[in-house]
C-alpha cells in the first residue's frame, strides 16, 4: 500500500520559526497556481479533500505539512503565478519558500506540477533553475493529461523530456491526470521509493514505459498557493 494512503494533516507554517524539527524525509509539491497541484495530491492520497481545491487561486499562502507516517512528510507549497498582493507580502513568501527549499536538511526532493497544456512556462523554468543548485531530485507531473489525446500527450511529454535531459538531468517526468487517474500508480511507486530510502534510482517515465535515466536564479515571482 502506498504511503500516501496514510496521509493526515500535520501543521501549517507561515513563519520560518514554526517549521517542524527537520527529521525523516520530506517531499515538497510545487507548481503554478491552477496547474492541478491540490488535485494531484488528493489523487495520490485517494482522498477528495486532503488538499483543498479552490476555484480562486491564492486564498492560502502557507507551507502545509501532511504526515505519511514514520517521519515522512508531504509538504504542499504555495503556488506561484497569480498573486496580486503588496510587495512586502510577496517578499515574505519568497523568503519563507527560499529558505525552506534551499536549506531544509530533511527535504529530499520536489514534485513540480505543470499543466500539460501549458508546460515549461517562464515561472516553471525559473523554479527549475532556482532549485537546481540543491542537486536534489525533481519529478515533473504533467497534469490534466485527459484534456489531450494520447498522441498529443506523448508529443508534449517528449518535448518536456528533451528539455529536461539537456538542462536538468536530475529531473524525471510523466503524464498525470487526477480525473482519469492516468499515471497515479506510477507516480505513487516512484515517490514511495523516495520516501523509503531517501531518493531511489531516478527514472524518466514515458507513458507506460520507464527509461533509466548551476546557475542560481531568483525565486519565481508572485508566489501563492495553487488550488
């Protein structure tokens, strides 16, 4: 059984001083607002409302920790891309996320959510460039794959895979749909390996087949939690 089946809400953090003691293994989920991050988390956990899904992105701007048992945590990060807030508030989010993602000892990797219809946006590329110096693994979920035909989905997948192979070899990628549940089992298996022994062997997921597989930018601007 996947570790995600045991997910329970643990704590929410808005200040660095409130971060839990860094023990065990944490996997962060990040992505552009409205890319389907909360839906992806719910699909992996097989829950309807573990992570809140809203039609209005940006209602919450915190780091939300979900405990998966045995000192394993899923960390739902604020989404980026739609925030319309004062500069000082945005700067606070960026400091919080920047410090967490770049210095958190127990953070073993990141799942980056991209809408398959709009992959590799400038903010997505900025996040990849910003996180790359940590040398930690990144797994990309191309969500909402049910919105495209299989042929269209495979074409986008190969394009994103080519970009990652050339620029970010520590990354892997797959198709994913919380609606049709395409890729849910594959993603669960890969992330279970991450949680089980830190970061396991990296794979690049292409459809149903798996193939074995530092410039520091700024934090993506306009950071806020995606719904």
